[in-house]
């Protein structure tokens, strides 16, 4: 697959902060990338998941990251020992029509700045992704950090935009903690009970 110029998300296989990056060149079994994310150099020498959106679906591979230029940004790195990209299946998660307040922060890997923080609400949600009321100025393949306000507390996840059209924005989560998964599944369970309750 031709990935040059595409935006990707890197997540340490052992967990941790994600970094947004852009693929600059593909050469054989190596890929050259650059990023302005400050957490990016901390991934040097480790195995990372590489996520990319293609035709409205999220694909993931595993690779080794070697950072070549640490400072000043953009940070330049190479991906090697790259496994095959496989589509990430979203349907494994239970989805519910839950209206949850969300604060969205746009992540810009090009160094050109960030969009203002936006407040919105979910239309429906699962532990794998969500549809939100439309976020302004984001496009497919871009990364957004989301803070959900639930009864059990606030939770932050990272998501990649799969679709931004009409009145909603569809995202797939790429980095979500176990506490957030449990909290979202609990909210969905409660919403299903409300729907099924007679009267």
C-alpha cells in the first residue's frame, strides 16, 4: 500500500502516550517519518503500533522505531521490521446510544498549530470508538484527544478520525485505558437498561 504523505499514529506496544506523525518516504522495508509530538523521542528503540486510516477503516501494523533527529522538531525517525497492516475490527465492542459530554483537543503533527479546544457530545459510543456531534476543521486520518465526563469520573482517550461529514464525526479509539473501557461499558449497559425498561 502507498503510505507516503499519510498521517499515522504511533503507540508503544507496552502502553503509553501516542504520537501523531507523517510518513515522508517509503524505501524497501523501511519507512521514514517525522513528528512534532514531544512524547515521540521517548519511543526511540521500542516496538510501536502504527495506525493509519485507509478508505474509512483503521489499519494497524507493528514496527521498531529509531529516532534519527531529536531536536529541534520536527523529530525524524525510521520504522523497520514492519509487520503486515491488518484492519482493526470495531464490531467486537458493544455500542450504545449514549449522550456524553466530550472535550476534544486536536493534535497537529505538522507543527502548524492546534485547533481550539471544542466541547461536544457523543451520539453513540463503544469502547472501540464513537460518533460525535460534528467537530469543526478535522478530516479523516487526523488525531484527536478526547476527555469524557462520566458519572464515574473523567477519562481521556486518543482517537483517529474515520469520517467527518454532515452532522457528525466518526472516530476510532487508538489508545484507551482499562478504567475507561470499564466505565464506557457500564454507561452503555445502563443506557440499554433504560431502553428496555417498560413504561
